[in-house]
């Protein structure tokens, strides 16, 4: 059993290592073009959005609650609030709506 865990860990390490090293080996250049740098800089935000969006829609039986929470979080983020304030504003707005609806 322990041996199978070790092989799983080794396999995960290889699978993680290959996508990180493949671009370095394939391109072999000192500088990355500005367009590619801009695309790579935005990949984490795109992935985060893809992970969060389904949770917004399936938050509750009423998907409008998730949408309202997301809108209040977007507004707070646009106004430049810190991450903890964004989360608190979203929770507060959903709590107030929950008290009004229930």
C-alpha cells in the first residue's frame, strides 16, 4: 500500500514537472515576446473565473442569490476594496437579502 502511494506521488510530480519545463525547453529564448507575456499574465485570472463562475450559478436553489453576491463583490473590487472587505460586503449583502426574503 505504501509503495502505491509513492508511485502516485512520483507520477504527480512528473505530470506537474512536464508542463512547467516544456515551454522552457521548447522555446530556449532569453526574452518572451510581449504578446505572449500578456497572455500568460492573464491565465490565472481566467482560470480563477472558470472555477468560481459555476459556484455562483449553483450557489442556492435560487441562482439570483449567487449573482447578487457576485455583483456586490465585483462592485466592491472595482471600487478598490481589499480582499477581506470584498468578501465581507458580499456576505453582508447576501445576509441582508436572506433576512428580507425569509
